[in-house]
C-alpha cells in the first residue's frame, strides 16, 4: 500500500492480535492485523468475489451447506449470501473483537450475520472442524479465509486439519484457501498445494490482483471429485464488479514462475510452518 498519511479510527490489542482500523486517502478505510493490511474499502471486492464465485460457479451445482473459517470482515459472507439456493452457512471466527470492529467501522464490507441461514460461531476453526467430523457432518464448500500462517492461524496449516477437511467435505465438495502472495511469500502457495495433494485428488491454483497487497493473491482449491472448478457453469451466470466468466477462466492460467515455485517445492522436504511467512 502507498505510504500516505493515515487517520487512525480504532485500535485494540485483542487476545489474539493487534488490530488497527485506519483511513487512507487512496484505499479508504482499512483493517490491519499485527501490522499487515487485511482488507481495504477500495479493492476488497476483487478478493472476496474471486474467493467465493470461482468455486461456486465452477462446481457442478450451487452448494447447499457452506463453512467459512476466518473472514471477520464479513466480505466472504456477503458474497456467499448472494446465492439464494444456499440453505445453511456456518461462519467460524476466533476473534470476536475484530468482527465487532468491522461491523462498526467497515459495515459496507460486512455480510449480514442476522440472515436466518447464518450460524455465527466465535471459536477455533480447527476445533469446529474436528467436532463436525465427530458428528459426521459435511459441507459442500469450505472457505478458509484465515490470516497468514503465523500466530493463531498456524493450526489451520497442519496435516491433521487437512485430513479433517477431507472428512467433512461432501463427495462433490470444494475447499478453497487464500494462499498468500507468491512474489513476497513464495513458500506459502506451493506449501498449500503440497499439503492439499496429500489428501485430495484434485488441486488447482488460481489468482486475483489485489492492489492493496501489492501483488496477485493466490488461491488454492481442492476437491474429492475428479472435476475441478476452472470451467464456470454457464447455467448460472454471475457478474460482479470484478468477477465474470472470462475472468474466471483466465484466473487459472498461471505464470511460468508460479508453476516453477510449485514444482520445485513439491520435490523438496517440507519446511516448518512458522518459517513460511
């Protein structure tokens, strides 16, 4: 993000992280956690539309049950709620303070947690997935909008968590994780690809430009079925401010150096999670 002078609107050290909400002349109101910008009013629609509509439009049918882990700003929830066919949305967020602050200072980004289809759970995402597996509960789509692999998010990158994701995903379901910025965080995306490939037969990478992050964001999608999500369904067209069918198709075309990052990492020994970032 360009270093303009910013006006601080709110700050708090929560039990999990340091939160700062500020106003920037170029990007509008912004949320930063532990000094890292998470979302801005100016370009959040790119990130959130690509996060949700690529899997939803690439699946064989609109998911009926959706699990969101993370995403306290509510942007992913907002996009999910646009699908009237969805019957149930479980949103698990560990840091209630961030969610409440976003409701107050970034209301235009937030989805409606009062929607009757939404079950908001303030708690640990990994624990929720473990408990859902014990109940033999499944979801058609799981969206992992967690922070980077540091602090409270590390548990969401462990092998056991990915095995549990496989167990709670329906047979034709898809799980998607935001996977960092390959230019400045070159280990994260290939690490996620390798981790998903340990458990899922189909793993794909797609990308979206997010100006506030200073680079393209990588998303990794995994499914149990042989069909991926790179080809959108024509039967349910959706066009957002950024997302459309052409963008969907193009987002799965990866630069050569992204492919090299993946192939070179796959052939190496796994690095510790806390060294990814």
